[in-house]
C-alpha cells in the first residue's frame, strides 16, 4: 500500500528544504557528479539567470548549428594507467561536444599552474595534450596560462573549451528519450574510476586496470550516420557513473528506464575492486564510453555501426526506456527481482559493511 | 559489518582478487598456504575458505530439483 | 570471482525460491542481523521474492555508533595536531550538528583508510602528528582493530590512538528477543567466521528461535532463509551453519586471541536502541593510554538523541517507518535521526528511497 512520495521525484526538494548553516560550505562530494552536485547546480544556475545548463549547448542556431562546451580537469594523480591529465582534458571536452551530436572543430586550453611545479611535468602534459588533440583531429587554437602561489592550487589544473558543428540530421538531447527506446552502451564500465581509486593513499591496490579515456566523436558520427533522428539521447557517463547519467536522462525526459543487471559489462578487475572496496560499479566514473537512447526500429542498425569501430566494438543493449516509473531507473537483478538504481549521493567512499 | 571478500594468497601477505592485488595481514590464518582462498575483511584474512565445504554447499543446491524453474519476479 | 559468482547463479536462486515457497505454510518473520546481508537482500530484491517477512536488524555497527561518540570524533578531528582516520562508511554519519565530511571541508585532516593497519602506517610516517583511528565494528572487525593497537604498542608508537566504539552481536539479539516479534535469525556469517557459533546456542535454546549462520551472496541468503523456514515448520530451534565454507563452530582462535588481548567487554549504547549490557568492547586496561577519548579530553562530550525517533521499535520489527511522526519530514536519509535512516540499507532509508509514504 504505497505510492510514490510527491517529493521523491525531486530529491533536492525532498531532502534539502533549508540547508543548515553548518552545511553552507562546499564539500568534495559537491563535485562528484551525484545528487550533491545536482543540488549545488540547482542553487547556482538560477543565479546565472539562465535555464538549466547541460554539459554542452547550441550557441548558434540555423545551419550549421554551433555547439560549445567547457570543462576543467583537476585529476590526481596527474599521470595514471591509460592516460594523464593532458589527454583527459582533450577527450573530456571533445566528448562533451560530441554528445550534442556534433563534430568538434577546435579547442582552447588554459593552465592554472602552482608555483614550484617541475617544468618537465608541464612539458610532458603539454605534449600529451598535443598528441591527444592530433589523434582526435581537433586542433588547440588558443589558450591561457596562469601561475598561482604555492599552496593556492594542487600542482596543475587544465580547462579546455571546445567548439563543434552539429552533424546533419542530429537532434539529440538529454530530454529526448522516448518510451520504447532501447538503451545502448558502447563499452565496459568502471575502468577510469577504479584506476584512479587504486592509487589513493590508504586504499592502494595493484592491478592492470587502465583508464578508458578516449575520444568518442568518431563513434558519435558513425551512430548519427546510421540512425539520424532515431538517435534520441547521447551521454558519456563520467563522474557519478552510469547510474547518475541514466537518472538524469530519466528525469530530463520524464521516462522510466529498465536495465538488465546480467547485461551490464563490468570487467572482472573492476568488479573485484568494487567488491573489495564496497563500491557500486554503476557509480564509478568512465571516460571512454557512451550511453545512447535509440528508437527501437533503428537500434539494430546503430548497434552494428558502433561495433565496427574499436571504441564501440563491445557495444551492447543494456535496457529500455518505458512509460512507467517516470524519472526512475529500475534494474532487473540477477535473481529476477527488481531494484531502484539510485544516483550517487556525494563522494564515493569505500565501505566496510 | 561484514564486507568480506574471498581472494587467493599469491605471496607472503599478498592476496589476489581476480587480478586486483593487495597487502593483507595473514596473522589470523597462520595455517594458510599460497594458493589458499581466504575471506578478507579490512585488510585481514579472517577465515580460510574450505574448498570441500564450498563444493558440498553447491552440490546440495544443484541437487534441488528444477521443476518450475521460472517463477515470476 | 571464485566463491562469489557461483553463489549468484540465477537458476539455482529460482529453485531455492520455489523451495522456500513450497516449504512455508505461513509468513514467518526472519531477521537478518548484518548490514551486509541487508545490502544483498535489498539490492537483489530478495525480500520481494520470498513469502517471508524479512526484518532488517541492527544492521551495521557504523549506524549504531552512538551520537555522542560521533560528536567526540568530531571534537577530536577538529584539533590541528590530529590526523583523523576512519573507514569510509563513518564519514557521512551525522553527529548532533555535523559529520566528518563537513568537518573535513572546514579544515580537519580526515582521511579514509581501508585497513586499521593503514592508520598505524600513517602514524609511523607522521611522527610529528597525532594519528587517531575511529575503531568501530562488530566482532568481524574487532580483531583487525585489536591488531592495530597491539602493533602500535609493540612499536611504541606514542602518536597513535583509537576512538573505540565496538559492538557485540549476541547481546543485541538477546535484547531484541526480549520484546520482538521475530521468528528466526540469520546470524552474520563473517561475525561467526571470527567468533564461531557456540554463543548462539544458548540464545536459540532460551528464546526457542532457529538461528542460521548465513553468508552474503544471494544463494547463501536464500539457503539460509530456507533452512530457517524448515526449522520453523518442523518446530525446531537449533543453530545451523549455512556458511560452512567460511565458518567453523569455534571460529578463528587467533583472531579471538588478539581481540581478548586488546579489548575488554563493557556496556554499550546502540544508536536508536539504547544501552545494552555487556554488548560492547573498550580498550583493555593495559592499552588505556591508546584511548583517544581520554588523550584528547573528549569524554565530556555528550549528546541526546531525538525523542521522536522510534528506531528501537523499527529494529525490533514492532513498528514500521510509516508509523513514525518524524519519517520523511524531520528524518530523511540526508538528515537522519536514527540508525535505520542513517544506513542506506536501513529499514527507514529503504522505505524512503522506495518512495513509501504514510497513507493520508
């Protein structure tokens, strides 16, 4: 005898009617891509006087449509298995532009450097930026460099801004998912987050897990070419993981989402690291996969196109959108029951119980 | 409080969990040998997995007749 | 992973569910004691597949850590000389006005460790700082935390100390049975891996309840439920061991030895339940100098729990969250009052996250 809490569709309203003065400080969790971050943005965006902001936006309508996106990179360690802050800064923004169904055409790059950083490290990162940009075919055309005093920043932060041109036929957005759409995932989840976590002091473990950081704009171009208007939503599930990305889409599109636990591609080492630390692979960050909502009749075509590229070779169907439990993601579990898949709340913390 | 994960001892104080390796204190399982599986909780092996018992449990479960395998969720 | 994946087999799970449905002639109430088991039950939706009322027990020691101990942790963590180390679970648990994550944002040096030995290592590497470890847990964790203090003593690490809030399971089961409507218990497999199950035998006898030592994977839980249901249907009340691959009758003697050296049994308050005699551990007199509460003068910090909270009754299964005036209003997962709302698998939090609300 239950019915949904009127408030529960909006976790912010449900749980945060009047922030305690004590809580009026930014927590690390406010940057982790989950509910806390959503609360922070709900507080800040109205102050900008604009509607809710996405990871990227169309800034010139008409033909062609021009897309703009910006992102800052503060990852520690700066060099990790599979990449570094430089390649991540290129891929992150290239992918944000691509998720609008756009072809990225140029990047800007800004450094904030802490006094005392070894120059050699700055050179290495810069070379990595150049390599990644070349591999993407997206030039870095402008930039900025600032140096701050020791202690005012942690070594090095990068900000990249990307401009892109929308692909002909593309009309994707987080609010376009339709009941009946099939949910496609381009590759395995959890690799980036686990590779970063494995280096944390106090949690450290050894593994061969490498970050999946990679550009996805060619995959997007292939998908739009195969599916055009039938590709409704594209999203790269970075911070907050697949669970948070799907919850945002469910809310933005007012649909329900159904997942099959048995179809989720979780690599063995990611699963093992998550078991040891008590984390949910669905909440772990990714930097090299995307999730797509595609009209059922086009899904097979789009999936085949994805699998022709290396970055989509392991693409698969993981679920569908439905016209029930709007705003919620529900997963059919291994034993055949169903559970709600929540957003990450704040910072991801290892559990012992 | 009970997050305990089975892993295989691969060296002195080193346990492998499907390719993820970590230092583990083996002082509570002095009879454990390399190759044994142990249950690890907060960096300590608290129990050696009894392979024969594990197999026996599974054999009992597998012997349950299939019958109506499909039950509605 | 070996010894995990086999116990998640969906076909065998469905057979066990069929067996449980066939065996149960009425809706028995079965309490799983451990938060780890609740986690699997909730995440896999097991409670919705079996014709049994699953009552989520006291759950995790993190959630039953008394409010005033959290307040003491916050007072200690705020000191500039202190590196405060803790398992990740503890950081979000609210004290009277704030939690450790917020304390960290205000400048406290709070660090997450995976193992208590990581805290000892930090003390070794930072001789100029005071390293405090928040030692919480059931019997599963007590030997590991004991080892931390034994090592620190052995090495003469004067800058290491522990804030101890340890709880013991059997006294809590006894306290719950004094007023509960629970027909059987699933005992926590990893607690029993350390302690064995001999202490549960007098409880099964006295309260005439079946107790099944149970593991944490879906098949373990389903088999544990089946074993409990069969005992109930047959009118038996024995201690049985489902988790035979990891648990022996007398437990782990080496782990128990470390625990006995470092700790003594004491009375303990459980958040949301209240005081339970002889249900906790404190540092043994020989290690009293490692007590962080004494070292940093935090014993004077006291706190009072919110009187509106009916966590004790919820944990005993005598009332549901929907019968609580604070549920969903003053008490939410983000601003919890009692243990069952603190833990994401607690009964109140599970209700809230499923969108359950009282009928108007």
